[in-house]
């Protein structure tokens, strides 16, 4: 993220940065903060370089003294994955936007990957990464980072691609008119324009990543289980040992970590990215961040960014210069044969892949298995539908109430966003204890866990929608004494509907994903099991039954995609057409 | 001014044709355009939307390649290759760059050294009257100031030809006037190193005010319908009778029918039910009838005067006037519009009588409305899906035009109570359910 700052400010001569006056107080604070951060990174990185045997000598323990270190390792893993996702996004999404042929493959792939559970990938990739660095922790670390990466990258790449495709035509014409080279165009136009959406998606990705940390830190290879030091491993151990206090510690540590990176990284970045929002009039409400204001006042900061500035300058220097073609390459006639070949190639590859999967699955599984899985998927779908409906019944009225009161909305909106970022699976043990104690049926009582973490999307979107209902509409409703059900039917619900659909779409997608961890929950030896597709995938993963994992994921993907296409998209289109207050 | 100096050609456009879209919806936007742009002149491209003037501008700018024909730049006497840059209607400023950075953009792309770049950008900012705003972001500026940035950015690269795409149409009247005057001052005093300016506009007065030569474009497809030389000395006075005469003359040019089009179809592209209808509301039509009917016009008005009194640009006024003509509620004669007796009755009638007059005109002269009504009359439940008509229209025009045409006819039909339309079911019906 940070490398964009100097680019946006324009590349300054290095000599000007050195012409410093005496550092001010903000500098001192920033210096301490940044040095501390650097120390933490080095401390965490030390552990990565060690041999694998070290993990057996120093297994994860439930000693609170180690917890900060574990939290650090986990956070570093998350950010490593986030940077990998960013790099992936910049390369792949740009490729998809610039090359029509690459886009033909990349775009549908991203669209599917972002709505599909990736937990199953884990088992396939660990062996590969461990083979890269035999006997080193680094290999396992990379496998864990990759697992987190697979839960973060797709929506970022998709958002970046969509931004690149919606660049205003006049800015595009200016860039072409002046003959900006591809590199310069990327730094001046593409990257800044896409930044706000990208930052928002990075935050969403970070929240999504937490969900998979628990699963990715305890990795099973064959018969041995490698446990990387981290909050996820701590949590797994605490659950296995039925240590209630340890879970409390983990929840606390996670809350602190999320709060810290929210305040020190995401808020400043959001405040900074605001300048790239494509609007021609200054908006009244700008995102605020005390940390950003602090950093902005410092004079030492440009020095810190000098390496990144240097990289940008180097890129521009190596840049071949004038782009010769002002006209977007018209690959119409010349490549008609090429197109045909390309389409044929894609078709062949798709057929081959489908055939491979079917052959692989069919070797061990029969049609009955497929029917069973579809039955289970229907069960999970029923859960998702009922839960979304229930959550809507609860949160829509509350959200509207809050949204219509600006003072409350201002205070509660960040809370709702924080709750959405909090990994709900950390809280599962508490639910398990209650269920076991009261002897509830797991089939029903495990269901709410699926929506524990995702319901907040409904809440904060409804809050946003309700605050956006124009005052004149509300005044008109008041004037005519519209109240009760009529008020809900004709004022509030239509007003929030587009926002609600966005929230419910996110919540439902998240719930499908969450079903994998929510339908099978354990507490010590106690294992609660609800029948559903999520449980099926989780069981198959635990048993190392790859054909079943593949089948389960394929069916879930189909359901999620069908759900999006047949339910949410039409609703969304309806909202856009009829209810958007423009 | 252009007549004193010997003219040297700068750009030659020969036989340019351009088509948009593919297959059925393909539209010919430019047809057989030839023109030469000389040094030391301001040339205006005047026409309505859809006359392809922006397409021609972009062809010259090198932003798109016409389907056929050639745009050729004539080498300068010193062997230099002429360059172009462009000013946009929407300003097209990068919101994340400051004024200075926006102005430096083109120089940066040419890899001009930082020091020189800064100096030239500051000089351009100074010239265009943006001093003191160097570090402002575009969103902090007013529309007029933003367009000044756009102008500074375009001239800082020293183009031979400055292309302007409706540069003042997004500004309010006063601001536009100031910018126009400032630009003309800079041009007349020779303070910019530009050899020629080409400006696209649909404002007739603006064209007469600024240009040495005006090319009037006909629409559908875009062709050069007339070339008008403006020899009035600068600064020009809008109230000068010669100025008024020129403006009136251009109105005549722009409303003139080419002999090929049938009287029945007026100036709208397409024939019969496939006629493309412009998005004109019945309220605007009623307003126009009332204006022409009332004092001082009393049923007959010159379009230029009407545009003045209604504060409308020709681009908005002409489609309205032509719609009235299509409905036989008015006649366009030269630069004048004359109401028919039917329209004069309309102006004096009450709401219901007005609707009846309009309904009659609609069914008599708009084939698509006729067609929809006939099908509704014949069908069993007196309903018909709108999809059916949309598909019929799309056989003859692009989906966008089909959508617009159907919307227009729906609005007219609803007002005239000739048929009803329900959005949820996408159905036309004979009557609104009570």
C-alpha cells in the first residue's frame, strides 16, 4: 500500500528530502512507532528461518506470556498474505484488463473463486511448499501464507479489474492523447483510480483471512501435524484441552491486534486513499485518522519512503518513453483466426479439466454420493436462507433506527465494522459449551454460528442506507403523518433496499463459507456435528479424502454461484432500476 | 484575420467515413467528410448531437481511427511534424493530481527534464490566469477554473493544433463568456504558440463569435452541409446586424432538409415505425407552443429569437421544433417556426381538449404510436408486451435508440391517453386500470 504515497505526491528530488529542519514532536512519536514496528517485524521473522525440528522442541503452549509473540507471528502471516494478494492483484488484474484474451479466462475464474470456499486447497498445497524448503519452517510458513492468500486475493483482483474497466473515458483519452507510456499510465491513472475500491477490498480480505488462520496454522501432512506458533494454533490447542481461560486470552489478543492494525494501518490508508476518490466536488465528510494526521505532520516520513520513491523513479526512468499507439489496438480482423484458435484452446482446456475432475471423483464415488452431497447442500442452503431472514428481521429495524439518528450512526458504524472484521469462529467454543450444557440439538443450534460473523454486514449496510434516505423524503412522510407499517413499506424499506441487498449478499456468501467451520465444532473430545455440506467438506478434509473434498467444493461452488445469479443479482438489478435514489 | 496572411494547410481530412457498432445496430456517423484546416484560423464544427462532429475531432486527435479515409498532417516549413492536443467538455482533470501536476502531465509523457517542465508549466499557468492555484486539487476549483486548467494543460505542450470539444458547454453563461473572451484575447495577441484551433460546438452564437470558418454538419449521417466564412472583425458584437444575419443564416442551414429525405419523415432518421424519436417531453412541446403562440411572437418566431427568449441552445431547441413539425403542429420555414391552426387551438384549449388534439396528431403522424395502438385494439386482452416492440425496433436501430424511441412514444402515448404502459409487467395496455 505504502508505495503509492510518494507516487501520488509526485516524485520529489532526493536532495529536497534531505533539506530537513529540526524534527518536530510528531516526528518523535512517529519515529518511536515505526521503530517499534520494525523491531516487531524482525522479531517475528527470526522464527521463520529456523529448522523444522525447532517446532517439536518448542511446541505451542498455553502460557499467556507467549501470546503476544503468537499474535505477532499470526499478524505477520496475514500481512505477508495480504502483500502477496496485492502483488497478485496488480499483475493479474492488469493483465486481464489489458489483454482481452487473458481477460476471457481470468475474469470468470476470479468471479467464481471469490464466491467459493478455498479451505480444501490447503491439503493440496502443503506438500508442494514443504518440498521447496525441506526441513525448514519456511516451507510450512509459506503453505500457511498461501492458504490465507487464497482467501484474500480474489475479491481484490476482481475489484481492481472492475476499476480498470470503468476508468472514465475522458481521462483515458487524455492519457492516450498525450501518449503516456504503459508504465506511466499505470502509475498516473490506473493505480490511483482503482485505489479506493482496492483499499476497501483489502480490509474485507483481511477480515476474511482471519477466518482461515485457525485452519491454516495447524497443518497435517500425511501422519504428522505441524503446528506453527500463532493464535490459530493456540486456539486449536485451547479447544483440544478445554481451556476456557486460554480462549478468553485469545479472543482478547485478537481484539487488540485487530484494533491496532485498524488504527495504525487501515484507517490511515483509508484517509489517504480518499484523495483518489473520483469525484469532482469536495465531499463534506472525509474519513479521519489521527495516525494519518500524525504521520502527515512529520518531516522524517519522506525519508522512510525514499526506497519506494526510488523504485517508482527507476520504473519511470527505465520506461521506454513515448507510447506510439494512441489508438487502442483494434484486433478485429487480423486476429479472427487467432481468436478461433484461442476459443478452441480454452474450450479444450475446460473440457479436459471437467473430464479430469469427473474421472478423479468417479474413480471412488458414485452418483449416489453426488445425490447425497446435493441433499446436504440443500440442507445448508435452507440454513443460510432461514438465518439471513432471521438476521434481517432483527437487524433491519435496529439498523434503520440507528441510521436515522446521525449521532448514534456515527458512533455505532465503526463498532459494526469492527464486529464484521472479528473472526467469529473464535467465539464458537462459547456456543459449544452452551449447547453441551443444555443438551440442545446440534442440527438446529449449530446453525446460528454460520451467521455469527456475517450478520454485521447486514447491520452496517442498513445503517448506511438509512442515513442516506434524503431528509426531504422523511420530512414529506412526517408532513403527511405516514407512520407504522405504511412508513416501513413506503419510506424505510425502499430507501434501504439497495444497501440491504449488498449487505445480505455479502452475508450469505460469507455464511456459505462459514458453514465449513460452523457445522462441525469441537470442544475437547466433544464433537458436535450438524448434517450439511459444510460438515461434509470439513469431515472429508480431516480424513484426507480428496475426491470427497473435490466433490463437496464443486457442489458448494455451484450452489453459491446459482444463489448469486438467481437470487441476489436480480434483486440487485431491481434495486438499481427502481429504488436507487439518485 | 485569416484573409490577410497567406494560408498554409495544417491538416487535410479526405473521404472520412466512420461506422459505430456491428451488425444490425450499425450506425453511419460520418459520411464522406473532406476538409482542410489551415494555419492561423479558428474553425468551428457546428452540428447537433449525432452529427459525428466529436468523432471527427477524435479522428484528428488520433484517438480513433475512422473506418475509411485519411487524416493527414502537413509537415511544417521547417520539417516539423504538427502536434495536437485537446480540451474536453468534462475538463478530464485527474482529481488526485494538483493543478501543477495536471498541467505537467503532457510534458512528463514527453520526458521533458524536471526543471524545464516546471518552468513551462508555471508559465502556462500564469498565461491562463491560474496563478496562486498551483497546489490546489481540481475538486477545490470552480468549473471555470477547472477548464482553465484543462486549457493550460493543452497548450503547455505547444501543439500546432488545439482541439476543443464543446469546451464551454458545461459552464454557466457568464463563466463561459469570460473564458471565451480570454481565449480569444490570447489568440489574437498571438501569445500562444498554437497555429490553429478547431472547436466543436452546438452553440451557434459561440461559433459565430469565435470562428473564422464554420462547418455546419448535418446529422444521420454526419456530413459537411455548409461552409460559412465569418469575416467580421474581432471583437464581435452579438447585437451587430451582420452578426444576427449570420446566426439566422446558420439556423436556416441547420433546419434545411436535404432533398433526399421525405417530407413525411422530417429530419428524423429511419422511416415508418423505425423512425428514431428524440427524447422530448410533452411538457416541453406544450411550453414551446405556448411561447410561440403568445406575445410577442403570435404564432411565428425566428428560431434565433426563440432560443434567446427560452434560454435554449440550438441542440435542445431544434429537436423540439422538429417534433412539432412531425406532429403537424408547426412548420419550419427557413429560420422561422410557424404554428399550424391546430397548434393555436391547442394553446387555447383546456387540459382534456389539449390531450385530444395531441392524441389525434400522434395517431395520425407517428407510425410507431399508430402501430402500438392497432395491435392493442386487435389483441384479445388489449395488452401487448413492450418487449415485442423493442425487438421490432432493434431490427432497425441500435438497442440504445430503440430504448429511447420506445420511452418517448410511451410518454407521448400516456399523455395523450392513447395507451397505457405498466413498468413492472413491461406491458402496454389500452387503458390504465382504475
